[in-house]
C-alpha cells in the first residue's frame, strides 16, 4: 500500500470513531519506531539528526527510555529517539 492510497482512505472516513482508530494506529507506529531506534544505538555510536535547519552528527553519550543524549563537539543534545539515524562508520 502506498502512502497516497492511505491518505485517500483517510479522507474517505466520515466519523470520529474511525478517525480516532487511525490516529491511535499512527501513535503506536511512532512509538514502535522510537523503540526500535532506542534498541539499535548504544553509547559510543555515531548518529545524526536534523535540528534548527541543519544536520547534526554526534556521538551517543547515554540512552534513556525515550531520548538519547548526543554529544556534538562541546554541545550535548537530548534527542527523541524517533529523530535519530545511525551513521555507519567507515574505517
């Protein structure tokens, strides 16, 4: 199923109960993606995310339940896990 098909299906919903079910499904999927990202990073990994209009690349300092502390130079960011992308190291 493509994204456009899903959007068209949502536009055809005519009652609040069905729309609430779609919203709950989206929230659960976001939570699932966050948990996958949390499990895939450990302290010392290099990750990147977009903040304030630029791509930030840094090192994971600490992994919390919902957020990850990322150090970029002298700055430490507290980033939601869903925003992170792991960067593959080239040796």
